[in-house]
């Protein structure tokens, strides 16, 4: 929820669109050829992963509506979904409780 609120503040210049499914932060980007949006960076102990905008601002129709691809939660559980992982090779080292990200994984 804090991430969503910060993104909304940084994208307040964009025209809002109706919510879509579980996504409550959507924008009407129809007719725009270039859009500036806040950068989303996942911070881990020892590493930061900067996501390309296509991994968090996704099209939801053919009319130019895009939604912020994170959903809020009231619990302490956070999930890095398949949309955020696209274009990255993700390595899970369960024995050492580590995760690694490298750009240019499967697209």
C-alpha cells in the first residue's frame, strides 16, 4: 500500500483511469507517445533491482489503459509476481536463504 501511494504521488500528472480487477491504480495513456513514471526499485540486503516500467505499468485493454501491477495487502506478506520477474533470470538459493536477479533472462 505504501508503494502504491508513493507511485500515485509520483504519477499524479497522469490522467486516471478506472480500476481494473485487483489493480486500483490505473491511468489513461491513450494518445501519448512518451510517458514519464516513477522508477520502482526493489531493495534487498546487498542488492537493488531496478525494474523497467513494463514490469510494473501494464496494459489492461486496447484503449490505452495501463495499471500499476502491484496489489496492496494488509499482511506482512509480499510477493514478487511474474510480471515483475519478466526479463530477469531469477536464482533461488534455498540452502543459503538468498535470491539473485540478473537482467536479460527469459522474455
